[in-house]
């Protein structure tokens, strides 16, 4: 026997599902393509992290400059003894003595340190180029996510139209069966198609929601984002080889790395130059002693030359040349891959334009076949199987057309990325 509490819980859970669980879906905000790209630049953490890398490189540049600038220090000291020191009536060390000393020094010859300033400046250029490459990658990811939402939404629209058509056919088959003109088999077949299209539509809607969530993540939004209108990619302009090579961020980054490595190798001779330093050290003492005048200074010039260090500098120079060789190889490989990407992207756009034209023509033809087959079925000239087959062909053709259109949009984006125009 159920207790009153159990009965009440059962009533709340099973008797009132619409009240307890029904919730209106939260509307998903929609953003246009330009707004998505702008927000990706402003809020994507990866782009922000690249900006901090530039700041770090600039800080290291300032640090390398600070090393070759003058260094000035000062010191204040007060000494108290138990009694003054002296002989023959003179005081050599007063009981209480106050002194101020200072020191100013700077390298007057340090070729290695000076070279590091230019090398640090090269590293700033490298981080700037790498940040531009990261920015393009994030913008490309945002654009691809935007296009994925559009493609998924189009598939949902196709699925909705297919389900609507299947329901209309089921309704007609049911009316014929109830009127004695049709068969139960035709009704069940039509109902089976409705069930299949319903399940397929739910899968497509889940794919759409997944794409919307991915778009929200890439632009750092607090929730899924729906795509607006189709973006228009500017495909005008000549495909000049030198122009696109100079515009690609990845090639710019690798070329900058090569130039930085070349400078390091070129500056290797500076490691053999002596290091010279000048320093000026004034001092003031009061009260003065016999052997310590109240005001003194010392000016010092010093030079250091390493005569033997076990071949370390030669090893370092070899390592620098290896780094340069690797940078050259990476740039050459990147250029080969870039040229292949451009050729493939151009061919993909041309092929997919032809594919889309054929897919659209096929969709128009299958739609006409479906209309003819449905009309013939209504007058008894065809069977239910032929109608279902025509519906399936129409769905496949429209799906293929939408897929071809989405693939063409992605191919145009990839061509712009390969040419360095999307950044």
C-alpha cells in the first residue's frame, strides 16, 4: 500500500509532467559574420595570450638595452669607535666618521652585449609575426565554425521539409485507407518514413546545436551562438605569386625566424672582442683623518680578454649555424606546402562550383519526379513504394545540394586563407 507521501510524489512526477518538466527552450542569440570575427579578435584567449608574448619579448629587449647603459650607485656610512685613533697628537681615525661614496660605471666596449640588443629586437619581430599567424588561425577557426552552423542549419531545414512531405503523404495514405481506397500496407509504409525522418531530424538538430556551441567557444561567448546570413568572400583580384607569399602569416613568421638566425650567426665574431669597462668612484669623508682627505675620487679603466675557454665559443657558433640551417629548411618546406595549398584550393573552388551546379540541377529534377510520382499515385497510376522512393531521392538530392554549397563556401574560405587574404 502506498503511503500518502509516495502517492504525492507519483502524482507530481507522473501525473503532472507538463507542469513539472516542461520548459520553454532558451533562444540562441544570432550573430552576423563580421560580428563573429570581431569578437573572436577581442575575446579569444589564444589571441590574448599571443599579445602577452609580444609584451614579454619587448620586456626582454628593454632588459638587453639596460645592460649596456651606465650603472650608478651610492652608499652612505657612519662609523663610531670606542675612541679616536692617532699618534703624535694627530688623529688618523676620528671616533665618529661619516662618509658618502658613489660609483658610476658603464661598458665602453662590449660587442657581444650590443649585438644582443639587435637580436632581442629580432625576437620581438618574431613574436609579432607569430601572433599574426595565431590571429589568422583563430579567425579561420571562427569562420569555419560559422560556416559549420550554416551548413548544419541547412540540413535541418532539408530534414524539416522532408518530414513535412512524409507527414503529408502519411495523411493522404491514411485518408485513402479509411475511405476504403487504400491499403493498410501503404499506410504503414508511409508511417515508417515519418518515423525515420523524425529520428533523422532530431540527429540533425543535435548536430546543429553542437556546431552552435563550438562557435560560442571559439569567440569566447557564454553559450551557443547561431549564425546569421551567409558571408560573402571577395574572390576578385589576380593571384600574384609574390603577393600572396608576402601576405601569408606563416611564411612571414618563418622568414623572420630565418633573418633572426642569420643575425645571430653573423654576430658570432663579436664573442672574440675584449670587454672594456670604465668606472668613476667619488667619496666624501667627514671629519677627515691624516691619511684620508675629505674628498677623493678614483677613475678606472679595465679590459678583459678570454684567451682560452675550451672551445666553447666555437661550439656555440656551430649550434647557431645549425639553428640557421633548420630555419632555412622550415621556410623552404613551408613555401612548398603553401604553393600546394594554393593550387589545391583553386582547383577545389572550380570543382565544387561545377559540383554545386550539377547538384542543384539534380535537386530540381528529383523534385519534379516527386511531384509527378505523387500526382500519379493520387490517381492510382503508381504504388506507394514509388512515392517513398521518389521522396528518398528528393531528400538525397537536396541534401547533396546543400552539402555541395557548404563545401564551396569552405573552399572559398580556404582559398582566401591560402592566399593570405583572410587575416
